[in-house]
C-alpha cells in the first residue's frame, strides 16, 4: 500500500515546495493543503511594517484595518486609504492591516513571484501583505482561490480544517464573511520562511502569535463560470452580424397565442450552441424572460396601492374585467407541471388554461372566479401592473 500523502514537508533553497513543482502540482495543487517548513530558508521580508503602513495610506491602494474586540467578539473593518489617526487609534493587540496587490507597488515584493513561475503568470492574482499585532487576524474563513501563505516576520498560528463536510455557513458579519462554525483538524505555528499552501475552499484561521507578524499571501485568480460565460457571450455577440436573426421558415400555424412551443425551443438550440448548457426548463425560462422584455420601450408600472386577494376575488365575482396593460408583453410555455407565464422579463407559475387565455385575450372576464393558483396569478399580474381591473356590469 502507498504511504498517505504527508500534509507537512520540509523545503530547502533548491526546493521551496519540499518537492519538485511537478510533484506538487500532481499531488497537492487544487487538491490538498500542504505545510512547507523552511520553504524559504533565512527569509528576510522584502518590505517592513512601516512601508506597509505607508502604502495603506496611499490613494488607490486596497487596504483594510481589522480590529477584533476579543471580549465581545465584535469585529470592525476600516477600508483604506487609511491615515495616521487610524493607526494611532489601534489597541495594543488583536488588530491587523491587510494590503492587496503589494506586488504592483513594490518591486521587491514582486520579486517573490519569481519563485512561483511554475504556475502560469495569468493565474496569479497578487501578493497580499498583512501586518498583525498579537491576536490579530481576519477570523476563520474560506477563500475561493488557491493561496500560498508565506510567513515573513514573527510567528503566526494557523488552524485549518480538512474535513470535507465542515459547515461553510457565514456569521452575520457580512463584510468579513467569517465562518459561523470552525473546528480545526490541523494547527501549526509558522516561523519566518515557513509556507502554508491552501487549495480553494479549505476553512482556515491565522492569528499573530507572540509579537508583530507579517504574512505574504500569494493568491491565485480563477474566474467563475458565470463570469466566463458572461464574457464569452459578450465576445460572441460583438462578432455576430446583426443580419443573423431568429428565423423560423418551418413555422406552422400557432396553436395558442403567445405559446413558446417545442419547435421554437428546438430552433433556439440550433441557433445557439451555448444553449446546450441549459436543460429544457432552463432554455424555456431564459427565452420566455428574454423575449418578453426584448426591445420593450416601456413596461407597466405597479398600481399605487397593491390589491389584496379577497378584494380581487370580490371584484371578479361582481363581474369586473381585467384589461391587459398596453405595454404588457406576454408569452407562455408548458412546463413539466402546469405552465409558466412570462410578462416583460418576469416568470409566473400559471395554470395552462389561464396562461393561454391571458395571451389570447386583451380583456378577461370570468364566469367563475378562478381557483387558488389562478387567483394568485391574477393578483400578481394586477399588482405588477400587467392587468388593470375595470368595473363589473353584473
Ligand atoms: C492574513 O491574515 O495575512 C491571511 C489572510 C487569509 O487567511 O487569507
Ligand atoms: Co484566507
């Protein structure tokens, strides 16, 4: 049997990762945390705490001063640019200063990145530098990106959790996105030159220990699939000729006004290779919203006072009609259960027959007041301004 992968190794001047980059990438990168003792033997920080404080006061530098009130477990965050008075107000301990993108401001800090040339340079985001007094840190959290946490000055106590089921819910301190629960599985005290590698999503908490502490975080960047998709869509859209339109030379007579039918969805799938990312419900939902807000010069405004369900039902029972607002653009589609009605970019669950009628008739009157689902839909449409009640004649 193979030995389990060690979580702790020793580095050397020749091998800051304690192994070859190829081994590190194969076994740890994006997969497992790794503590490398002595990754940078005799490490001397490329900038001093005072330089970092000065940088935090510059316009355009991204800095945060975080103070932890230990007794009440309250956190305060001040974003930069900071000034001398901010530092004068800091307590004896339990605070930290973090500055992002220090490599862009300081060539010596940028030199650190030379040690990470085994990674594509476009994958590297920045070197963030933190200075902390004892007890200072940002609290337990997870990052979305890989990070190498290089201890630069003093000692830092690191606690991490490798439990794949560790809860990831946040405390209500929205600004810091701290974890509500954190049970470490591993703890270490890092000395200058030691380095902790964390893949994305590993809960961690670093606290300055004993005296002043500086940590250099070499952070990666990884666009979300949502960002990639949005940008690719823009890129493609810019290159597509305006003369290429939605086409339907195979159109059969419409069975029901406003219905987005299976043939329309199939045409979209052919025209948009992108659409393969969406299942049938997703494609229908996107297209229904899109086509009902596409090129609308105006959209109905909600009434000044929303109506209640009992009032609407009473008025319908009295024979009131519902007029479709002229700027209301409707479409509907059959779903797995019932239908979805689309109105100016919004989607409403709907009974099939009512969705069909809403698209087919500009003025709706009811012999019988619709049931719960139907009445709820009509109320939503009235309160969003798509249907306007008119006095009944009965
Ligand atoms: C730090 O406080 O220097 C590290 C921040 C982090 O855990 O990402
Ligand atoms: Co972090």
